[in-house]
């Protein structure tokens, strides 16, 4: 069984992870404007993350198809 033990996570990091999950749900539902709004709320430091860059590309692709 695989598990991760987290000793400490800041409230800001927790909120960022929740925002990324919300962005993924918005993308899956085709709600690209809402996903883009969530992306704008993220701390710019998160844009160095591969996950956020991937989400951003998916949102931009979705917006260009509309």
C-alpha cells in the first residue's frame, strides 16, 4: 500500500491544491471561463509547477475552441 505522510502543510498550500482540483473539475465540465478565473487566483509561484502549467494549457486550449 502506498501512502504519503504530511507533517505540515500551510493553509495557503492547502488552498492552492484545492484550487487546482477545482480547476480540473471545471475543465472536465467544459467550464473554461471558471477554470481561468481560478487560475488567476493562484499565487504566481505555483506557475512553476508542472501540474499548474498543464492545467493552464488545457484551459487555454478549451477557451480557444469556444
